[in-house]
C-alpha cells in the first residue's frame, strides 16, 4: 500500500512540472539582446531558462521569472548582470600545464563532422541546416544511416544536401558501429561527432576544434550541451537532474597530471562530456581502434560508446579539452517512457563501457580496482532518490536538489547491474553477425 501511495505521489509531482521557456541573453556593455532558444517562440511572462552570453561567449545560465506585463529583456538582463560575472582572462582560466586559450587564435584544422542517424529525417534536416551554417573555414559532413528500414534518410541527403553532405550506409545496428563507419570514411585531421537531434551554435565547430591546432598532445575535445526546449515534464525533469551540461569553465584533463579534485579519474568519463558534442584527432581515435562496437545505443549494452572513447584516448596519454564555448542545443526526449528508457540506458551504458575498457585494456584493472570503493559511493549518489520540494526547475551542473523519482532511481541501478551482461551479449551478437556475413560471402 505504501509503495502504491508513493507511486501516486511521484506521478502527481511529475504531472505538476510546468513548461519552462528557453532563451539566450547576450550582454555587451550596457546593451542586452534577448533571443528565444532554437525553435522557441518569443519570450513572454513566466519561467525562463536563460543562457547568458557576454560578447557572444557563453558564461552561465539562470532561471528567472518574468512578471506578467514586464519587459522580459530588462528583467532578465538585471538578473544576469548580478549573477553571471564576466569570464576571467584566459591565463587565469587555464589549468596548470594546459595550453592557454590565447593560443587558440589560429585557424582550426580541417575537420570532418559525423552524424549517425536512424529513421529521423525531420530532425536530421534541422541538425544539418545548423551544421552547414558553421563559420569553420574548412570542414566536411558525413551522415551515417544506421540499419535503415526505409530510404528516407538517403533520399533527404541526395535531394537537399547532395553537394555538401556525404552519405554512408551502415547495415549493422549500433551507434558505435555507425560512428566507426563514419571514422573510416572521413578525411579530416579532426573528426567531430554530434547527434541528429541537436542544433549547433554557428561557432560550435570552430570553438570545438581550435584547441587541436594549439596543442599537439590533445586527443579529444568536448563542449557544452544545453536544452533546446523545456516544454514537457520529462524534458524539465531530465535537465533538473543535471542534463548534459558540464559547466562554463574551460578545462584540460591531462593523464600525466591527474586532477586532484577528480579521485576517480579517468573512470568518471561522464564528467568530461557527451557523445552529442565531441571531437577526436582522427589518427588518435583510429590508433585505439575507434569505438568498441559492442557499446552504444542500438546494442544490448544500451550506451557507453562515447565514454569508452574518452577513456581509451586518455589511457593512451593524450589530453582532453572541455570547451564551453563549443555549444550545441539538444532536443531532450519528451515523455515519461522516454525518461525510463534513458535512466536504464544510462546505468547500463556506464557499467558496459567500464567492462569494455577493462576487456580491451586489461592494464587499467589495478587502477580501476583502487578506485572501486569511491566509485560505488559515487554511483549511489548519482542515482539517489530525491524527494525534495521545489518542482523540477533546471539547476546548475552537479547541483541535484530537485526531485528524482524512485522509479527512475531503481531503473538506473538496475541498468548498472545489467551493463556488463549487456556488453557480453552485444559481443556475442557481433560474432554471430560476423559469422553470418562470412557464410553469406561463400
């Protein structure tokens, strides 16, 4: 009876979460320009999730309420000036031993952008339009159509983007497999990956890849991911749980100088970034064998392919740079069922990628075992039930003070238990597929 009552209360709280507007506010001296987020209507009264820029560069977010009849630009600009300080000078922001941001002024390297997709032509078109509007001086775009069941994606690319986008078909399902197909096809010195449900800021690719030109030891780069819309309870709740954002401070992770504030380094790869906004030096990613094909969405492992890539590159001695000015807007899933799928998948992907790293790089096992007790405590905190009041308003990165339903907490933890099993199943499925391909070729 108590469990049923708890479930009803969780459902009530979920349904009570109200939509939040998304906007961006650019402060330049005394001027303030307010724009709606990608695909959003003009800002009116009510709650607003605001990306604050100074001189065009992201410096923070805030959640503000615009009273009815008030000027939204004036209200939000006042809050932003009080709460979002200007960025420090580059030399003050750079980590010890990390290349200074001032060195990023040169031309970014020739870059290939890979977008893996499956039967979502409408979303893909929106993403491609934003990618073709990039200010990067020299890049190519490769769309990987993963296990298609229709010709819709191929026809879209050929009809609308034929001269500007290359099309690759990968019949075997799995995000890592699709990314590896893209990796094999690209020509750029750097390869960037994003998803078909994002809208890229016009400077995204330049900001993400410029550090590679400044630092020959850089193997990977990641950037900022913010919500494009917060119109459903599921979208708001996901963002309040931490979303995908990693903050507004640039940072370089160097395996030769492990960060003192990251005792689980490099195994807390989720802190480095996410697969919707990542780039690798192409030769480095190829040298580690790309992504483990038994990880990622579309496989029994359910996820973890991006985290696997981060750790493998760091384990090879290369640095990883997080650049918050490399921004993409992500369209979060919209329903409670989507949230359940994501919660389970995040848990499974986490332990699946750890299993994959240890299988492919057994030398990391002692370091992993040494960090295991703290890692388990971290996992408990990450998936803890929160029954605090306050709705589901988005919060700062790693400030998890909003409700996280018991159902989603249980699903995350079940996913963590399942992850290694899922990885083993995915490897077996790949062997079966490979065997069938060989027999078919005879």
